[in-house]
């Protein structure tokens, strides 16, 4: 991550030097880890920190923010500088809070960019192609559907539904956190949105994904059956719990090739393509 500047800025170095001086004067107490002092000296001299240390710094500062409420933390209080105040300075203090947050954001963005580039560099599988109908089969709309386009379309539909759902929940959370219609500050809206999103059930997304999977799978089977040369078919609901009542009523229905496109589209299904029904080819 050569494009990220891990060298401590002037404000952080000044705070570190202050903490080292307090430590020299004996204000750090017995709980200070020697490695913290050694690390603070290197940073105070301008030595860049590692990616892992930046992450650790942000976590430590966030965890010890509460120490500011302790006695002797602020100037003018009895016992100043307290061991907690010295430790805070040896981790870079207030200037390091903003700096470490910035570093971690840059690290995460860089990592996401690298992962995306890795995905783009992958060799994708050959596009899915529909098999040619067997000789003598009359053309139907099923033959005109390009499997690759159908897969991308159903996946995009599921992703769009999921994104819109997240957007609705986030907007509602911000509105609920505000007072009198006013937009709340980020310190309030951020946790409110995070809590609302964390409470979301994955069941809705699972349902959307299953719908997309069932639609493309059903298309693939219909095109495969037309290529097999089958003349008769039977509709089966697999007798499983997800089947809706209309699909269960159609279970066992035998029909000809002229009705394959009808049954492949599941026009009577009221479970939003959640049924796992199959059209099975019959051969004499």
C-alpha cells in the first residue's frame, strides 16, 4: 500500500513527545507496556507505522476514549497527568484519532479496490448457450431467450430489490433519529442506520435469490427438454413444503410439446417462483 502515507503527522508526533516526557518524569504508572514506549519513540522520530499498527491504533483509541472521564486526565485536575492521560498521549492522543480513522478508511478502500481488480482479472466461464431444439420441434418464445441474458437479468433484479430495501431502511432510520423533522448529526444517524441494518433479516434476500435461481433453472430445463426430443411432459411439484396450492393441483398433469412454454412460465404459481416444481420429459 505504497500510495498510503503511514508517516505520523506533526500533531501526532508532538503528542507522542509529550507522552514520552511525562513517562520520563514517572507519570505513566505500573501498567504501561514497555513495547508501547518503544513504539512511541519510533513514531515520534517520524518512523512510518505498519498497516496492522494503524488498525490497532484506531481500535485502542476508540476503546480508551472513556478514559478521558477519569481523574487527572485534563489540565488543572488533581493528579494531572494521570497514567491514563500518559497512555493516551503515547498512542498519539486526539490527533491520532482522526489520523488512524483516515488510515483505516484508506486501507479498507485499497483492499476493496484490489479485490475488485482481482475479480476483474479472473477468466470468466464461457457464456451459457441454449441447446438447439430437436428436429421437428416448432419454434416458441423459449428458443428466443438467451440464457446468459436471463441469468444477468434475474441477478440484477434481485440485487436491485436488495439495494432498494437497504435504502428504505436507512432513510427510515435517519428520519426516526431526527427531532422535529431535522436531520440528525452523523454521530446520531450513523449508529441508528447501523443498528437498523444489523436488524434486517436475510430471509428476504434469500427469497429473492431463490426466485432468481428457480427462474433461470426452469428456463434451462425447458430449453434442455426441447433439445431432448421429448413429445410429452409431466408436471411435478416434488411434493415439498414450498409448493403453493395451485402448483399442487397441477401435480401429475401430462401435456404435449405445444404446452411446454405455458408450463415453463408457471402462470398459475402464486408463490412468486418460490415453488421448486419440475417439468419432466416422458419418453416411450
